């Protein structure tokens, strides 16, 4: 059985999913320090008008992420 993942880039506005892991080990340290822990619920607040930034909420705290940071966060399907 093959397991499929999504990233924050795949979420629609007001959609949420559970964080599973990170695809980029270098960004993983930064993101976990910010509060993106495995098991945390991530909700898409909105995307910037030109698509280069993503505004999300994790455990009630809002964050702005660059596209490469958002793409490295793997979410449960």
C-alpha cells in the first residue's frame, strides 16, 4: 500500500489537516522551532495575491510561510 501526502500548497482556504513530517531536513529545524510539530493541526487562512506566501494557523497562532517552507510540510491525506 502506497501512502500519499499533501502539503500546505494543496490546502484550500479554511481547510485544515494534521502535520505528519517534513520533506526538507534543513527547514525542519526552523519549522519545529516555530511550532509546526508533527500531529499539530494546520489551517489555511489565505494565500498571498501572487501566490508566494501562505498564511496559516497552527494551534491558534498565525504564521506566514514562503512557498518552499509550505511545500516542505507534509500533511495527512
